[in-house]
C-alpha cells in the first residue's frame, strides 16, 4: 500500500517530533537552558543533607577526604575526588550515582574507583614516605567537550628538617580512567619559594571551574600570595587572593583578578592556635561570574563557617602584570555579594570543599550539591548538601 504525505503534513509531524524530543530532554536531563546562558541566582534554599558513613570501604579503598565533586550530565555520573595523599590508598577519585526523592538526596551508590596516574603510568607516592614526590589533590572538574578530567594539586612547602620540600602546585589533565594526559601550564608566580614570596603552604589551588560552555577555565588561590597580603584574621585585613582565567585549553592565562577575603569568623580557642579563612571552591555560573565558597575554621570550634558569594569580575581590573597587590592594591577588585551563610541553617556544617550543579528540580529550578571533607577524622562528617537555586 502506498501512503502519500504532502509537505504540510511532513512539517507538522516534524514539529511534533521536535516538541516531543525537547520535552524528553527537559524532563529527563534538565536541559532547561543552553549551557552558554548565564544562570541567575538571588538566593540558595537548603533542601536536605546526606551523610556518607565514616571510613566506608569500597573496592579495597577507604572513602573519605572528599575535596572535589563534579557532574557528567550525559552519563549521570558524579566524580568525587579524595585528598588522600596516597597515605591510606593511592591518589584517587570515585564515580558515583546520586539518587533523589521528593525530599532530596535519597542514597549514594559508589560505582567505581580510579587511581590518578603519573606520566609513566605509576601511582603517586605516599606523602608520609616520600613527601617530595607526593601530590595534594584538592579539586576535580569534568570537561564534557573533551571527555577529560582536570584536577588541582596544591603542592607543598616545608622548610627546615633534613631538606626543604618545595613542590609547585599543578593542574593536571587525566582521562576518565585516571591515566595521565598532560599538565596545565601555570604562571611562575605560583612557584614555591624558600623565602616569603609566592604561595603559602596549604593556601594554593583549592578551587577550579569551567565556564558553562567550557570555553574558559578558572582557578582560585585559597589564600594570598606572600607578596599580595596577609592571611585573613578575625579583624578586617587587606587579604587579596588571585582568580586566574585561562582559555578552555589552558594554554593561555588571559587574565587575573583580585578578590578580597572575609575575616575569620571566630577567634581560636586558645587565641594563639590555628585559624583560617580562604576560598575552598569556585563554580562558574555565567560570563564573568563565579560562586565562591569561603571556608572559615578556628581551633576550638568543630563546625566550619561556610559563606557562598556571587563574585562578579565584569568590571574588575586585570592584575596579571601586577607583581604585588600589597604594594599596588587593586582599584577595581572583584565585586562580591553574599548569597548564603550556612551558619544560618541551624545545622552542623563541616569542611565544605566541593560544589557542583545537581539535577533540575521538579519546579524547573537548578540545584547545587556541596560536599565536605572529613579529613578521615571520626569526629567529622562527609556531607552532601543539596540546595535549590532561586532565580
């Protein structure tokens, strides 16, 4: 039997099929906007938390120290990076499925574990045994365009003892199985020094992020370079960190921006003990806009104070050629707007070190998932915190 279909009928069928296909994408994958669009945010609404049991075992590794999270939407997989420096198990990341109910995060299923490898295919050495050869993994991002993973290594700066250990921070590119691809060239100002110049110990690359269209890559220091200002304190200080902007391939550092840290939230107890405030994570939400996560911790107080800011560098000065922000303070730094102080939630909040976009919610709003690093300490918690983005 021959069926004749005229041009008008074909057009109607095509339009209906396109509508059905787009509806499927929206309902099942949350494609409610183009990845190149900016994501408007006025506030963040807490939905729920999920706590991963302490020292949970998976494929002969110990889950903990989760310091980075990112989402591969196409395969519905979350990447979780452990900051274990090969002291418990080799440097690694996990792939997971996060399952949701109407109440929020319901369960987390660990799918696989992959070890991050060196150029020759070897695993990284233990920091306790070989500190000069170890890495300090702090963040991970998935590039959906290339299918590769980018991860940040904070480096090391230990002076005294038998020898000085000066290991530069790096950003490395890996395949999804953890095998090495190549390093990411960084500015000389990030080289560790034996004098008070360059990065501070544990104050380097904690946060990295791709722009929504993957054309731009960002990296943020946790604390100021020695020449850029003092560490944050409980009083207001001129503590400037740098946010680095690269092209998507990472071959060119196109700009740097100055960002002012908040004071430390609480004094230490005793007063002379350790306290810190710095940027522990960033997430791009549109052109010239990032979410910045400032984490404040003070000895004597177990919870952390976590503040989430909307950082806009549309009109910020490019300070790439400024050698010292202490000597030449920025005239136009990054603008900041507080979106959330997690202290106001009235629940225990641990050491937030990672954030990624979560699923699109039933009301069409986007969501965020934060992860905390328990430092492999039983008194701390590995939390997944789900928030709704209010446009």
